[in-house]
C-alpha cells in the first residue's frame, strides 16, 4: 500500500467513526436587520452596524401583482422569500411581457400606491425592496425624455418614504434602449431629489467585462458604475460549458473585474434556474444552483440574487436549488460577507488543492474544474470544489480542522477532522463538495 493510499484510508476511517453521513446541518436562523441599509466602504451595513448580506430573489412582477389587486399572491411570495432566507426582493418598475403591460404614467396614482403598499408589506417581513426603475424602455408605448425624468424623480420621492427601499436605475441598459449617459443622468436626478440611500446604476455590458480580473476601464462601464452610484450590480455571463459549470466559475471572474471599483458588489442577475432548461438562459441543476450561490459569496461579493425562472413571472412554483439556498445561513460566510479573502485552489498558498490537477488543464483528464476558497481574518476557511470528473484527490497544503458538506447541503462529517499538509481526501461521487474549517496556526 502506498503512503497516499494509507493516508486516505486513515482519514476515511476517522470520518466513518463520527457518525452516519448525510445528517442535515442545523439551519442557521435568518436574522432580523435594522433599516436603512447603508454603504460602508466595500460593504453593505444595517442600521445596527452589522454587515447586511444582500441575499435576494428575482421577483420582477411582484409590484405588478399588487397593482392588479393580487395582494394575497404577493403576500404568499413575500412569505416564501422570507422563509427561504432571502433578505431582499428585486422588483421591476416596468414590464412589457405581461398583459397588460405596465409603466408609471398610465395611472400614476395607482402605480405609486402599489409600490408604497409593497414596501410596507416587505418591511413587515424584514425584507428590502430592490426597485429597478427602468426596464423594457424600448418596448413600451409613450416613452419620452419628460417621462424618463419624471419617473426618476418620483422614484426618489417614493424611496425616501421607506427605509427598506434601495434603487437600481435600470436593468441591462444595453438591451433596453437606454444609453450609459442616461443611466448617470437618472442617478443625478435621484440624488438631487433628496434620495440618500443605496443607489445602483446598471450592470456593465458584457462586451466591456473581461473574463479575468482586469481593470474596469471602459467608458460605458464607468458611467453606469461610477459617481453618483455607491454600489455595483453585475449580471454575469451564462456560459454552460464544462459540463454546465462554466457560469459558476465566471461569477468569480466578474467579481475580480469589479474589485478595483472598491464598492460593494452584488451579483444581481446570474444564470437563471428552471426545470425547463434553455441553453445560456436557464440551468436545471439544483447542485449548480447551490454552487453558484456559494461561489459568489466565496468570491468576495456582498450580495447574490437567486434568479429563478428568469425572474419573469413571480409565481408560487418550485425551482432548482430553491430548497438549498438556506445553506448560506449554516456557513460562517453569513456573518461577514465581503470581509473574506479569496483563495483560488490553483494558488500555491491555497489550504486545499487538487492532487490530480484541474479539469481543462492540458495534461489532466479528471479532477475538479475549480476549487474556490476564502479565509476570514480569524482563520476560518470555506471552500467549494466543483465540476470536473470524479474521482478527485484533494491535497491539504495547510494545517486545518475540516468538515465537509455534500452537494445536498448536508453535513458529511459530524465533527471536524484534523488534517496536516500532505494529507489527501478522495471524492468519488459528487461534483460539488463544500469544505468548512479552521486553519491552525493562522
């Protein structure tokens, strides 16, 4: 028996003594936060000083339901979102794909009354309303510069009335008939109207978003993320290569792209999840839904939005990975999002790496696609190994007391296992493994 095999056997024997694998982790209670939320450096902070995890769900039609007096449904959706651990709902101010279409100027009094009611009902559940003011601008009747300006100013007045509302100027300006100059102009109008809360512009165009962590230097990117905006929203690429895991890997690429801005970064619209998959639009894998959520937080984001059903319909249906989102609250990431240091498993100082290389490298046909990890100032370590082709052999490079969670979010190890450099872990059946531990000697 080789030394590696002996190490593997010793470790697995220790794990077997700890109890039956598959025990569910105790779900962390989703805490209550004090409003309003504010920006503090590169973090989002609640009024009581605690870091606020911007953990959202796309609910584009939620206010539309209220406008049409479907408040029972709206309440059910809000109750579901609160129960599943989310802290905000992302809601659109304009809709072209529903009948009837919806915008602020046909019946302005009724429109803004619905938004007031939604904010009040969300606050009762300790939820923030992420108000995306402009969407489908080029698909609606009656648009004009005057209505653009009036909508921006009235959005500011509305948000000032509610401590649990934050504003995003526009959804994907580059497909909605708006220019980056208009995004900045609307932001300036909203600030001049007295709104002092968190203000997002719009996501950078993917054409200006490099795959690796280069500086965000494009002029359009600067206009939609620079002043007067104090936080950044990113819509990530939705590539489904490498066995469906490419869009998970690209979340970190987007974060690295935006880190030079030194502002809170929220993955406001990643890959959508639906049991009716569509290439580059919807993924149907619950495992990748969990992996994407964790990759965002581990990658350094201050927020992540679960994009079920593309956010389009706001229905009471089940979607891939929906029941796994609360795993976030079981992990140490939930206590200080945005305060962790990213560690790529490729790096020499990574606590855990792959002993067999990474899938996609020229000389390796198996192994995980990536290992993404993060360390806290106190030495806590959280990582995910994902994708690729099992079996994997993971190698320990720093002393660590480690527990593993499976791809169903359930604990494998009931107690931490003490590992030293050179120890290895075999993974034979999963394509997502969650690692949580404490680095010794850090």
